[in-house]
């Protein structure tokens, strides 16, 4: 599952005789044109409301695979989504052909009727609460939370996940869903001490954690089943 704190491995493309149909462009030309289009885009605008992930956007708790396909039409696809430890899980991907807008939707059930997690990673330009986005720094997360927080050690399948926001501002989004953050150490990061790797719990104020310069590499909103049950 993309976030281990949830209870399950939760982890989303016409013909007439005349005129003659034009020949299709070579695949290499298509790829080159797509890459050129992406490289010419303006920098990401993380303040645009259209790109801010919330408890209700771009997916809400009551959505199903069927409702997402109806809403997003050709921009949504039921497919297998990769998770930790080489596991894949069937879910829904929104904007799968555009890495800047890609959103992965995981479900608790095989019928894909109960959303568990909405995840962005890779090159996604979606942002979350308080402007956090992929690439935000450890200090950014701590400032948004207004408190230190706990996270798992780095360099393993579940490394870098925030495990406890310590009742800070990010502990719950408007009381209706939970935020998931995974931090990773980029190629240009600092030294990675042995004391911050492996299956252990770290604190964001640890100087060794700060020295590694971790950044946000995945964001999610979700609805843990235990929390849902407690609201009833």
C-alpha cells in the first residue's frame, strides 16, 4: 500500500473511404512533441485552487470507480497501480497521460466503491494544505504543522512516512480526512546518517534528519476506516 498507516494496501484512450485517413505520425515524433510541450509549460502554480488537493477535490469520500469514470470520462482509467514491495493494486488513475496532473485513487474493496486514499507523487503539480507540494522541505512541513512531528526512518519500502503530526495543524484536514506525507532524500540531499535509516521512528527536530535535507515526495488524503467508524 502507498501509505502503511491506512488499514489496507490501499495504492488510477473514425473512418471513411473519402477523404483518405492521414498517415499516423511515427511514435518517436509523438513522444518528442509531447516532451516539447511539457518542457515549454510555465512553472507549477501551487496556489491555484484547481490544483489544490482537499477532502473533496479532485476526489471525495463518496466517490466510486464508476462515478469517477462518469465525471472524468477519458481522463480516468481503472488500472493497476504500483505500491510498496512490488505490489500492485487495482484502482483509478486520473490524468494518467499527464504526469503533472496524475492522481492515483485507491479503494478498500475489490468492487472499487469505497475510497481509501488519493495519492500524488512523481512529477505531479498538485499541492495540499498550506501550500505543501512535492519538493517542499522538512522545514516547510514543520512550519505548516506548527509543531515538530514523527516520521519513519529512510531507505526502506515504507521509509520517510510521517507517522504522527503530534496534534499539529496537519493532523486532520478540517476534521474530515487525514493528510499523508512521505519525505525522501533527493540526489542533491545531505549526508544520510545510519541513525536515520531503517525501521525506526525519527523526530523532525533531529539534526541528522535536517542535515539530510529531505523533501516531500508523496502527498495523500485519506479516510482511515477506524476514523470513519468512530464518527458513526
